[in-house]
C-alpha cells in the first residue's frame, strides 16, 4: 500500500506509460491514482547490446517513460509543471529461457515454439521499471528491476494448441498470462507473483517510499 507517500502523490500528476490491463489493475489495487498515456516507443532495441536481461528491460522501461515524459512536457506550461509536478512510470516485462529473451509472440507458431521450450523447464520473468520525477529531472530516472523464477509442468502439444486457440498468449511476453488459463501450467514460483502478471507492485511501493524519504518525490 502507498499510504506512507499518499500526501506527496496527491500533489503530483502521475502517469503510467502503458495500457496493459494487468498493470492498470495491479497499480489501482495498491491505491495509486494515475492517468494512462501509452508510450509510442517502438521497443526495437537490439538485444545483443545488453549483457544481461535486466539491463535490457530497464532500458526499455526508461525509453517508454521518457517518450511519454517528453510528449507531455511539450504540451504543458511552466505553471502547470509547478502546480502538479510529473511522475511518469515506465515498465517492460520479458521471459528469459536458457539466457534467451522471449517477448510477445509474432503468431501462433511462434507462441507454440515458446511454450514448447518452457514445458517442464524453469524460466525467469524480468520486469524493469523507470520512475521519472520532477525532483530527479528528465536525465536521472530512478531505475530498478525484479526477477521471478517460474517452473512449468510438462505440457502436451494438444494443450498448448488449445491454449493458443483462446488468443490469450498473443499479447504477453513468453506467450502466457499467469492471471489467466496458463496458471494451470505452473508448477513452482519463486519470487514475486505480481511480477509475472506484469508489474512488481510490492517492490514498486518500496521504491516510492525510498524516493520520498530521499526528498526525490
């Protein structure tokens, strides 16, 4: 919950740079009031530039939030910015299997290939989060990531096909959604469950409180 920073947040214009229904629900459930302005960042960063998945998701989150920050700032006057300083939140989530980043599937066959790889095997879910606040400025966002380990039980090809036929995998990293039918696939979870759904809300609340104590919110 965000009661410890509610006073600071009430005077801010908080923007989520994502239209993911899962992120919207998770953030609203923890008591955050915010606007939704989806980022138009193309998410085309070359993965080979990044030594580890956490660096990749954090940079994606940063670029998503930065695009929205720049767009909103151009449309605001100085008086508005003083009255309601901006807080912009960006997030990116990927699934990683054997060191390979799995994002949203291109088509049904891509989804089938991903889920076949995950069958009976462990994988990791990484979420990167970027927080731009007026106090830190546009050049110095607060960045963090969360990692959760997930193990699927063995999946039959027919079950994978049936799941793909629901359409559920097509807008989700790794081709599955823990909050939907794919919960039946999961054998073990180690770490933050909400991170797998799409946003590490517990860590997010801790980071906001930290920013507030540092005078950066």
